[in-house]
């Protein structure tokens, strides 16, 4: 298999891949396609470590094809552009998020919502148009269609900005789409991890009064002093939850672990919205009357289209929003994965790919 991976495309590449459900990542030599007329090739500088990467390397979602090179929070510098590329040139700083392809013709695509295209192509682990599989940013370089390349704002840091390509757009998009981006609104954020801490920053930048919900009392100081949230509630404390009853316009729920939904619905105002961006394994349990009495909405959201992702990056640059990161060498990535599983990171690992991934 190694030989076919090295020879299926003309350009040699190098990265870290998982080969089985152990999820252990190790060096892999593979290949990438030649630069097409609408392609942008870039050297990878930084790549964030997303919780989705952990699910994929272990095949916890049942959709992994091995070997798998993860990484969809990718920032780099352009080294080559195709003959019909209009918006990028060699030397530009660019980003690639969760998508590298879509049908470009369905209703979602024509409305700049490639993230809901039924034929979307994920940045890693998906069959590409030519039938080969995509490989992500735990690698020395990338090549992608110009449409899926994002212009990197000049004053947005490359390293701490990279997680915005997943964690950022995942929280920015629902705040915007569901009208939770207006000054003076009261917005809740459930979970203070990679997604949650960025959600707090965006909600505050929109002018919201932000309440953080967490099962961990020790995160109170981080939420209030570090992230400048306005309130902190221990979600497993019934008295604290009761004190917030009927007070919020909307909630962004970032938690992927199974957790009760009813207490969160109780803190919403009438017409309040509970937006799920985390994906617990077990089905939700919701009593009908908890929705009926107050005309409340439970909904979901997945990343964002390319136009909105660019808008998010520009907004982040304008408002000084980045992720709080721990910068690591790529040979630390397996330990980092173990720590992600334990929620032992504040709040996102970012791999210093350019300075630590060395081809053999």
C-alpha cells in the first residue's frame, strides 16, 4: 500500500498518519496531485488538532479509511498556483478548513453553503473527484481548488488563528444565522473547551451578555477573568440553573459528551434557541412540553460555507480574536491526542508543522 500511496500522484509528500483503530500516528510518505489550472499549492506552516481528528483516527464514527492523515485547521504559504487561479499568488498566506470540494451546483452550493452540500469532500478521509482519498494538514504541503482556499488576513496570527478554521466557524456561523449577533442579547455557551472558548470570544465581540455553563467549577475564573464572560453557572447545580431560568435569548451548546438538555431549555426565554454544535453519541431526550411552553427551538449547525468562513476570519482579525493554544512539535501529537481525550488542554493544540515535520 505504501508504494501505491507514493506513486498514485506525481508530487511526493510527507505526513503523520494513523493506520488502524489504535489511532496512533506515525510518519508516512505519500503523494499529492500536480497543480491543476485552478489549484493552489502551499507549504503547511501550522495545523490545529481538532477533537474530530481524534474520532477519525480511531474510526469512532465508522467512516475512516486507512491510512488517514488528519488535520483541517491548516495555515500555510503559497508555493505554486495554477494558470487560471485569480485570487492568490506565490507568497500569500492562506488557510484550508474542513472542506476541499463540493458539487458547486446544488442549492446549498449556489447559496454559499458548501458545508451542506450532499457531495461535499472533506479535507481528509474523503474520496476526491479522481477517486483517490484526501489527506489533511498533518503534512508538509497541501493542494486544493482555489474555491476552497481562504485568504489569510494580514494581522491575524498564523498559529493561534488556525483553529478558527474549524472551531471558529463552527461557533461564528450559528451566532450569525440564528440572530444571536446583536448587541445586548443574552447568550449562553455550554462547555468551555476548544469550541466553547472561541464561542465566548465571538459572542462578546458581537456585544452579547455571555453566560458560560460548565460542569467544572474550577473553570469559573478562566471564564470570567480570562475570557471576560459575564456570568458562570455550574450546570449540574440545580439552584444555580434555577437562578437563570427564562433569562437567555439563545445558547450555543458545544459539548460532545452525553448531557441533559431539559435544564438548558429551562434557562431560555420564550422563542429562545438552543443550537447544538457538539455531537453526543446518544439520541437526545426532550419532553415535548419543554418546547411547546415557550415556543422554544432546538436546532443544529455545522461549520460554514467558504464565503462565511472568510467573513469570520476577517471579523476575527478586526476584533483580535484567536484561539488560546499550546504550540507543539509534530512528534508530540500522540501525547496531544491523549490529552485531548482527557480535556487536558487550554484550549487547542496547534502543530508547528513547518519547524518540526522533517521528510526522511
